[in-house]
């Protein structure tokens, strides 16, 4: 397979490499870095997993990460991240306000974590392992059958990988990238773009392994939710724990949150689950295509999705930039109580265990 055939099967890689070679590396207004986290392979053609960083590289800078393409069928996630990266590159040539903001903020992009899965039109990676079920995390609670992660067969979706096997290359690459940021940043926010569930866009957060156990930073998350809904009341997002819908094993963000917490590092992972069922409702025939349940398909709907989340991404940049006003707030203990009352009414943990410390 040559490069032309690769780009035909994987246009997201063509767009990404065009951005890297012709826009990102030509920026002069802000510090820029482009790294290869790992290299996968499809039919003897190397497929790099790129990490692109814009802004202040120093250790006292908050970091906001955008991740796409974890599941190969969910192409729209990669396309949203690529569209945002392109928009920022264009603005950085003239937008003095954005240039100033990036003096105190670092933006990190991993637009295509699973290139082999996307080229092969798999949910999983090339080894048939679901990356979002691949972490060494076992739920002690009842999980959804199959959907919650299993080790029955790699030919069934949501396969976790063999018991005791090393994590997949793509999973390890994401862990390396995130922990390299949390190691040096006072706060890292990660926004991971997915599709394929529900009629509405949902912002999910850990834990995926427990309906009863909130994360330690639940107060800060509820504070962030409150700021977002107060600033932009006329929007369509639901902000909720993933376990409101299902519990699962092996969630990478559960694993990363616990790793960062054990190292006394601050990580707030969020997953944007774009509600794809409404795309199917408007165009049922797209179910005839393997990616139809996960992708808008019609060009005008793709364009609509690409512009829909600009408000969210702009808010997240402002929130990361101004993290001291809410992440370090004394009010987070009260926000934790509100969050537990709303989302974890069956939890028997004390309020003090969910205060931001």
C-alpha cells in the first residue's frame, strides 16, 4: 500500500499530516512542538500517533488536551479535533488575544490515537482490542454484559485483551502523553471526543467503574459544570457521570485519573459523547454503512457538528487558563456535597472525603 492508498482509506491522516507540515510547524507567534508518541503499522505502511503542543511549555502552565480517534469507527471525533487545530493555527497568525492567552496556557492535541482501527473501520485497534476497555481496572460492581468489557473473544466488540497481557501500544501512548503533562502542569484537563450513544451530546467523567464512588475532585468538576451552564445556558449538553448509563471495566480515564492522583498530580478527564442517534433518525439509510451509527455521513451534518462544539472548546480554554479561580476554590467542598446529592445519592462516603484537598 502506498501513501495515496493510505490517504484514500484514512483521509484524517492526510489532513493531520498536512496541518503538521504546512501550518503547525510554520507558526512563529507561539511555541510549538510536534512529537510522535508511537508508530503503528498497516500493511507495512507506518502510521504515527502524533502529539502536537501549542503554547507555553513551562511547568507552571495549565494544560488542556484534545483527544480524538480512540475508537476507529468514530471518525467525527478526530475530525472535530482536527477542525479545532486548523482554526487555532489560522487565528494564531493574527489573533493577539489568543497569542497572549497561550503565554499562560498549553494546548495539546492527539487527533488520531487509533489510526489502524480507523483505516480498517474497526471500533477496536488492529489487534481487535477496545482501547477504552484495555486498562488494568476491574469494576467491583455489576457491569453491562459485553459492553462493560470482556475477555471472551477478540472477535466480539468491547474486548479488553487477554488477561495479564501488556496494554496495547495506543493505550500506552495515551498514558505516556497524559502523564507527561500532569507531571509538569498544575492542572491538566483532557477532553476526549467520542460518538455513538444517545440523542444528546453528553459530557461524561470518571469513574466508569463505580456508580457509588465519586472521584476525589468531584467538587471541582461540579464547579466547572456550574460555570459552563451559567455562562452558556442555551446549549444542548448533559453533564453527568458515565455510570448513569452503564458501568464498565478497563476504562483508560479511570486508570489515568488514579495514576495521576497517586502521584499527587491534578487531572480532570472529560469525555464528549456526541449523540449520534439523531443523525440516524434523520437518515436511517446510513445504518447500511459500518460507520453509520457513529458518523453524521451527510456533509452538511458533518459541518454542523464541527461548528457545534466551538463554544465548548472555547470555554474549556478559558477555564484552563483561569483554573485558579475555580479548581482551587474554597467553595468546592460545597460543590462536592451538591454533586454527591445529585449524582451519588446512594454513596455512604462522608462529605470530607470528597472535598478538594
